C-alpha cells in the first residue's frame, strides 16, 4: 500500500466528536507533522486532529485510545529527538497550535494560565505591557515553541540563570490522561484559584519532562514576577575553552547572571555567516527600542555599529551574559563581579553585540534549523555538574578528533553551545552540520526569503549515518559523566539510566495513567 493509500478509517468518527474543521487526513499535512528536525516517523500519522479547547482535546484523546490508536502530540515541532513522531502503530497526531490562548493573567495572585499550544513569544508579548514576566520565559525557539512542549521536554536560556528550567516556574497543570479524564494538579485540584503548587505529593512534577508519555498537557499555570527594571550585557573572548568553562562555572556559582551563553569558534562563525546586513540594522533598531532609556539604547547601538562583526577572532571561544535587577546599582555590581571573574581566568572583554541583540529580539525566525549553506543541522546535549563540565567538554572534543577524517570526507562539521541553569548545572550542546536534503519541516519553518537563498543538497544517507553515529557517541560520553537531559524523546536513555526501584515506579505510573501504552509510545523508553 502506498503512502497515498493510507486509510483514514476513523476520520468520520473524529469529525463527529470534534467537528469537521478539526480533523484532517490531507497527505501533505500528515507528512509534515509526522517529522521532527532530526527524523521522520516510522509511519505517517493517519489523521491530524486540531482541538480548540481542553474539552475537545479530552474527546480527541479518548476517541483515539478507544480505537486502539496511538496518540502523538505536536506543538511547535522543534523536537530533535524523535520526540513526537509516529512509530509503527496507527497514530493520531494532535496538533495543539489552535489551543494557543493566554487564558488568565492574575496580577493580584501573580499567576498566568495558558493553553498548552501558546507560544513563549505570545506569552511574553501579552505580559510585557503589564510589567510582568514568568521567571523562566522561554527558549531561543520561542517564536514557535509552545509552553506545553516546553513542559513536556524542558527548556533553557531566558531567565534560566536565576530560575532554572520550565518546570521550576510552573504552579500546576491540567492534563488529559489516556482515557480522556482531565487531571488538575496543585491548588487548582481543589478550587478555582491555581495559586500554589505544593499540597502533599507534587503530582505536577510527574508531567514535567515526561516527553508526553504520562499525559497530554492542556492548560498550564505559571508564576509571575515583576519584570526587572534594569539590565546590562557583557561579552568576553577566550583564547582557549578552559578559561571560558572556568569563568562560566564560577559566574554560575555566584548566581549573578540571568542568562549565560557560550559558543565555540565554529558556532560563533556560523552565527556571523548566517546574519545579514539587514538583520543587523533591524537588530540595532530593536536595541534602541528595548533599552531602559533612549540614551542608553543609542549608546549601545552605536557601540554595536562600531564593533561590527570583527569583535571575535576566528579561534576564540566567546561568552555572552546578561544581568538584570531592580536597581541600576545592583546590576552594575553584578556586571563588575562578572568582569572580575572572567578577566581573572584570561578573558578579553569584547563588545556585547550578541547578548544585546538576543535580548532585543529574543524570539526570531527559526532560520538556524539549516546551516548557512543550506546544510542540515541537529543538536545533542547534556546537563552536567559544574565540576564536571570541563572534563566532559574535553571528552567530547576527543571523540570528535577521533572522527575528524571521516567528518572531513563526509562534509560534516560541528559547533558547541553552552549555557547554565540556576547555580548548579552546565548545559553543553554540540551541534552538527552536514550536506543532506532538507525535508518538509525545514521548508515550512525557515523564512521563504532565506530559504530561497540556501543551497539545496541531494540525499546523503552516508553522511547522515555518520552524524547519527557521532550523536550516539556524544550521548555515551555524557552518560559517563552522569548527565541529565532535556527533551528525552526517544534519544536519551532515561529509563535505562534509572535504578531498579525507579524503573518499577515509572512503569507503574505509566500503567496507571495510560494502561495500554497509547500516549507517545516509546517516549522516555516506556
């Protein structure tokens, strides 16, 4: 049977339950939503269902599991760990992008409740005029990444230096279980005011980082904070990685930056090559617009213009940091301490163009899911203890050195991004670029104007197999350092890494919430 002949035998039943406009068996749409950045699924979803509220989502899940179909849930589609793609079982793909509302901003109780398909960008822009923000406020992909996806997979970057990952800003969730029941956690479990997370055992945590294996997120309540009134940025270059890692670890221990982002020389070069003159001009405009005062904004934009793109040499590692606070003096003190730490280990202060642009334009189009010459791109990452980060980085570099000849022959090259979480974790993210044909997801995500400028590569299964081998090797390195991982999907060996008691409890929980294993089969290794 060809792909075009795949049956949509349940389409009518879903249309009756949800309405005709909420169900699609269009082949092109099914193909698009059945792949992530890294891979396409083993099969193509038989149906795409697009619920518009929690009640409709509940009916969709119950209809699918009642028909012995698997349920996969897709938000922004930015998984790179085959996090939601269909396996061999006939699958209903639930597209949450129409459940995208901010349901309530409660400034009195300092909470905000959103539907799971709401993007981080939508939430940020809704709260900004009110002078409010969530503590953790999104990943770099927040223009399309959803808050439900962030809770299922966990995130880093904005606010993470002070507040950790997504789940550490969450108060409670409404989750649809496999039979369609809606479970509400935290204070919302006993009343209309979801103001607090803890009352007895914390059920909220079960649905954080679960890869969608325990339930389908419907609504999420997060804490609010008042947006810090002051911020400043600073950047440093390091001749060697050693100094950057020492500085990054000590700055993290001090808890003085809300964002810390590092690049190896290769990845910094990719970012510069990918940027256009137009985007640089637009970025300077956003820096002026977003500054705490016009004078400061003009000053920062002028310094960016003078620095241009030559503030880093081709061989330097770079570290980019943001401090924020309630007073200018407090922010200045934090920046002064960052300088002291970085300069003491050989850092060279450079113009803070990168953090200023990132802060001014936090959620930009996702053109970086392809390389600067149209190459395919995929990351892999691990989160390690601060004391282990340096040795872990060295082990990854040794692995890449052992593959260097094969990489060169296949046209594979790598980069490395770094960030930190709260005061106790270092995230290391190697990325791979290689010549390979792009897929429907890339065409649908990258800006059309940018896409038209990029080279189209032919199919290259040999190079892709080498990247897959190298990714497995990096994961193995991370495991020797006891690493944790976000976005577990079907890539990281979460279940296998647990002790026997933890495995038993995880399987028991899965049996309680999804007894037939219909929710994202294979997620978390379950």
